[in-house]
């Protein structure tokens, strides 16, 4: 079975789907691996490193796609890349199918068997495949460094002959993987850290990292079966906005990480809140790629509104491409070993990890939740 890894073409994407380390392991397991020339250079991996691992190097992407049985990518195919895909190819990448229904339908029409790395189930035995977590970990870390660089305050308390400098006050919104890493990093830099989350279950994790947990008592269910935060009722959301505004006004840095799978990012910081924040404050919006957690975020940009810097960079893992690629490559490799057990050429559909990450197969959309969304969209279109 031929595995192909092309160079990522999406603007700003520096990661690569496999490293020399994982390529060697795949080859040792019986796969043949082919790389596009220069695919790993932005992640500090030379073509020579891949050659030494046993991979073939293709100068151009067209023959790479033609010989591929399996294509490994970081980002979903661009329109040009999609046109190059052969029918019945197997594709593994970050597809975000709950938000990209058009792409899913295109994959089904072309009979592409697709696996989405963001749909790996959050169960104990799948942790080594969990690419969302591995990349979010890096995102939370980088967010704090960006904020520390953008603020005019020092992160730690500093006692000097000229007086004492108080530590920066950091508010982290959302205590998922990225949020928890942001809390830990900010604490290591000496900041005073508060963390808000609607899920009471994360209180212990926040406090174990040295953060002060800010809670919003609600009677409704705040967490879905996968452990993600659920959208709140209108009344609870109003209380949530008021509580966040109260703590944001006293913060030097706010890092927002809130996402609801399949939906636009919830708006948690409105313009009036930004207007009330201290001049020189910094917001790092990690949900910018999905619309942002603030109403003033401009995805991909750093802007200043009402004296507050709002950093809405997308794809922060790509800013640490070397480490991000190393982690992602291992996640993908582990998924491959789940899909094809012990050298088998047949996909193991009985495997829960495989079943839950499989989106399209043999011309059909096979993931139940994606099926529901596509069906609901078609029904809505018919009614209108």
C-alpha cells in the first residue's frame, strides 16, 4: 500500500503530516511511503532525512497523487488539491466535517474514503491518536507567549529598589486542553491566573495548576457526552457574559479558547466589555479560525480596539511547526495502525476509533452526526 505525503499548500501552513521518524516506522510495518520534494523543510526536516528513512521523493505533486493509495495531510485539500485526488483514494487530515459539509459531500461524490483527525473519540485508549489535544497543547502555550510579548506589563511580580511590580493578571476562558496549558504556562511565568469554564468538573484541574476557578452556577447540563462544553440557554448566556465582563475589566491579559464542535465560536466578549477593559490590555482569541470569541476579532490579524490589543491569529501550531509536526505525525501513524491491524489490507470497521473518525466511504457519508447535519441542511433548503 502506497502512502503519499504532499507539501501543504494552504497559506501559512508549515507543518507536515509525517516526520522521518514516523516514515521509518510505517515502512518497517510494510507500507511504501512517498514524499513530495520539500514537504518537510518548513518543519526542519530535509528530503535527505526522509530518504534515509526509506521514503521515495517525488519532484512534482501530480505523480505523487497518482501513485497514492493513502494520502496523509494536515489541512483539508484545497480545491486544486481536491481535483488531483484519484477516486477511491484514502485521505487522512484535519477535515472539520461538522463545519465543512460541502467538502464532505464532495468527498463522498468522488468516492474518497476519508478520516478526520479532529473526530478521534475522546476515550482513554485513543489518547495517543488525539491530534486535537496534541495541537491544542501547543496552542495554549504559544498564546501565553504572544500575550506576554504584546503586553506592556511583566508577567511575574518583581521587587526592585525602585518599588514592587505587581504580577500580570491573566484570565483564561475555557479550561480544555489549550486553556489548561495556557494556565500552566502563565503560572510558570509568574502571572496571577483566573480561569472561567461553564463545566464545574474542570475546577479541580484548574486549581491543581495554580489557577483560581471562576464558576457560573447553572442548573442546565453544560457538557456533552464527549466532554465538550455545550451551548447555554439564552438566560444563562447573559449571566455568563456579565461574569466574564466583570473579570475581564480587571485583567491585563485575556485568553479565550471556547469552541462548540459543529458551531461557530460562541461570542463571550462583546464590544462593551472591551471598551471597559484597561488600556494596554491584550486579548488572544484562540477561536479566531471559527469566528472568534470576541465580537471584534479579525481572524488572522492583530488589531487594536478601544486601547485593547486583540490577537486573532489562526493556526498557532504552525508557528511551532517542528514540534507540532512531530506530535501530529505520531497521532496519524497511530491511527494508521488502528485502521490496518497487523499488516491487514482491510479496514477494521469494528474498531471504535476507526468508526468514529471515518467520514465518507464508498460514495456515502457514513458518520452519523455528519449525516444528520447534511440531512438537516437539505431539509431546510427544501422547505425554503
